[in-house]
C-alpha cells in the first residue's frame, strides 16, 4: 500500500535512499566487500559509482574520483582500483536486484480489462552490454561480434509490478536459453516476448500447460490452414486491410494451432525494417529479397 500523501516518485526516492544509505553497507558486509570500517564504505562506493555512471556512461577513474568527492570521500585512483574486485561486482549485482525489485513494486500498473481474464501477464526481455570483461563474460567472438558481452535477462509480472531478475548471463547463448522457463507460470497466464524467444517446442509446451502467449511469426516457419493445407501468405496478406486475423497451424512435429493476427505498419516503419534486414544481409555476406511489410 502507498502511504497517504506520498506520490509514486516520493515512494521511489525513499526506497532508493534506504538502499543507498543503509542496505548498501549491509550487502557489502554479506559478500565480503567490507570487513572493517573504511573511508570507502559500501554506501560511498555505490553512490560514487552510480553518480559517475549517470554523468558519464563509461567513466574514467578521474570521473569516479570527482563523484566520490561529491559524496565527501577523498581517495586515490589506486584505492578505487583495489576495490574493483569480484566481491564488489557481486555486491553491485545484489544491489541492482534489490533496487529494481523494490522500486517496481511501488508502481503496480492499472491492468486493462482485457488482461484481467488471465492468471497473470508476464513480459520477458533481454539486453546485451558489449565489451564487458572478456575474462568473465563470453561474447560472440570475432568477427561475428564482440569478444566480450554480458546479457541481462528479466521477466516482469505486469499484473503485480514484480520483477524477476535481472539475471546475468554470457552474451553468447541465444535468448531462448533464458533462466525464466514455463514451469513456474500458472495455467491461464499470458506471456509476451520478442522474436528472440520464438521456439515451436516451447510454445507447444506452453499450450499443453494451458498457458497463453504472444509472439511475432518467425520467418521460414510454415503456416497451414486448419485443414492442414499450406497457406499462401502473400495471397492472404494482399486481402487484409488495416488488420486481419485467422486460425492457422504452425509447422511442428504436431501441428501447433494458433490465432494469427496481421496488421499493416506505416511506410516509415517498413522502411526501417527493410534497412535493418539489408544491414543483416550485408553482415552475413549474402543477399535476399525484401518485400512489402505488414
């Protein structure tokens, strides 16, 4: 419950203040970051680092020292370097998880009436940070991509505001190797995810458990009519106006019945998608034809 008279912004500010002033030191002791009273405490370390990163995404030691001085801490570059340890990384990861979970819990969204029929609405996604500690986080390798990459996976329970994660992974595995599976989602739930999470085996398993999902259709996946005949996608899409939907079967060991929704996108959006596909084709050293988008 939100305390009387406090806005959502004030709620988040109070939680972050508690994290930075109190829980940062507790977390630092739990992971072995601090074992005795130091000038650069867990709280001072977190405040200095966060302030430096907000001002400069890739801060130098000079930026970090200036940020530390703003919080009343005077240290040398060597002292900062000595504090950048595995324990410091574990502590900041725990701090991030605690902060994100508490902040988002304050902001439970007002669900649309359409979504209230589901036993929870879940949204999962990931982002990749490149050039992130090659000795720790494996990327795609050269020349396919960065030799170092860190993948951050999250799953948001839209109905309650709770967040699972963030969970850190090597950048190399595919999104489908997410730590958030289907076993812990209830029957009747709805999950939304982007194309990186498309997998017919997983979708079939979700359907067998009574779970609902929304995914974009992956290229080269065969689509059939409910009678089992191949569907002429181009012919059907040419008949669709602003939007259309129909029941179809997706190629699978056992044909997967889904409801397919197609809608026309703007020409500007279509142009951006074509350019992205052209860049991908050039990167792969191949060519392919890009038709009109829907």
